[in-house]
């Protein structure tokens, strides 16, 4: 999945984000960061973005802002929207 860029896991619930990060790292993805919607871009810094996982607890506005921000960086970056547990 990773084309050499950083994978971002963006979620308000830190525990859920860390759990997904561990799963992705287990699949041999070398660089995975977790961040809230407000801090993801600063966390990325100058690194190339490889993929984004958006957690289910973000508001609609937060999702739109993150997706818009990703699109401005690179419209070809894969975005995965996660569903909440039911």
C-alpha cells in the first residue's frame, strides 16, 4: 500500500488510532503516524504522504477539512474511511 510515503491515521480517539497504527506496522509499513484532525498536517511536516486512514469519530466538518487538505497536497493519495463499531 505504501508508495514510500508516510501513512497517517487521523482520529480523535488516541487508543483506536494507536491500535490501527500497530496493525499497519505489523504489515511491514515502516512509517505510520497518528494525529488528530487539528494536528495531522503539522505531524506530516515535509514528509511525503502515502495514505490516510480517517477514523469514525470525526465530525463531518473535520472529515471535509482533512480530505480537502489531502487533496491539496496530492489528489492521488488513497484515503480510507473507517466505520464505527456497532
